[in-house]
């Protein structure tokens, strides 16, 4: 409730618009693009952005929210931050087509602002929790503060918590820096932050590999995600745009 005793929108919507259960990813996906459950959808973006990667998958990476490139194409982490993430994953023997990548909030906040904790909780409780139920990851990587706050369940700083395992409903979660943070650093600070992410991703991959020993982690060629998900991009345009 707010200071005047009125229900906050995220509490009211969570009670009134609980999504139905689905049995497969495709069913959830088609419903997902119709979502207009919170004010973020009305901040001027092109529509919600879902994910890349296989379902199920032993390793899931959860970022903050779509930026301008992601909002335009309908895929998470494919802009400058995503390109840096791809290189970081490759450094530990992973290509993007072997891990599941998504965000805490699915619609682009106006001006690329950081989503509030309430916005993150509402959206993630509605969609990310369902994704986790379908993907069944053995390990989750929380990229940045909004993802950390959701999995930790409280306000927390990423600098102090990165590199330290936490648990969310029995799933080990590794918090690390969002690649956008790395892009904002310079000189020695950037080098140190990149090494920190390398060790965090390596720890997450090693734990996931131990729990899923038969999983393949790398393709021969780095995938072109916009080509790989061309049909999804078209479907998103058809379903997400207001009629």
C-alpha cells in the first residue's frame, strides 16, 4: 500500500491478473507478447522482449531489461552489452545458443532507466518465475543489481555481493556485474571488472556442467541471433503491437 492506504498497482495487478499455467514454452510465448499488465508496457517501447536459448537448459542468465537495440529487435542482450556478454561467455567456452538468456523486466523502461525494485518484482513474478519453471536451470547467473535484488528478495548492492553464491528455491545463483557496467568502466577498473565476470561465469559454468554432465556448451560458429530468431521477431511484431 502507499502512504495513503491505497493498494499499489503491482499488488492489485498481481492479484487480479495472475497468468494461467502453461505446459510448454510456445504456449507461454504466445501469451507473453499480449502482456500489458504494468505501466512499463506503456512507456513507449515496441513490446515485451522474451529470451534466447534452449528450453530446457542447465544455465540461465538473467539481466536487467531491454535497451533500445533489444526493444527494436525483440531479443535480450544483443546490443553493445550483449556483444560484450557473448565475448565473456566465449572466454569460458560457451556460445549463446547453449544457454538461456532473459531479463528481470521484459519491457524497456523509458530512457533506459533502471527498473524499480517493485517493477522488477512484479514482472519477474509474472514471467521469469514461469520461465524458470519451464527451463529448469541447474544454475542461474544474476547480471546486475535488479536481478540480484529479485533473487535475494531485498535491497542489495552488486559490488559487495558479486562472486558469492546465493540460493533461490534451491537453485544456486551467481551474482555478477551486468555487461553494461563493464562498458562504463575505464582503464584498470574495467580490466578488474572483466576478470571478476570471467571468474563468476566460469564458476557458474563449472557448477552447471557438474550437474548436467552431458550438456554441450559450445557451437562451432558464434550464432547470429537475429537470424536464428527471425520467426520469433516477426511473431512479436504481430502479437505485441496494439490492434
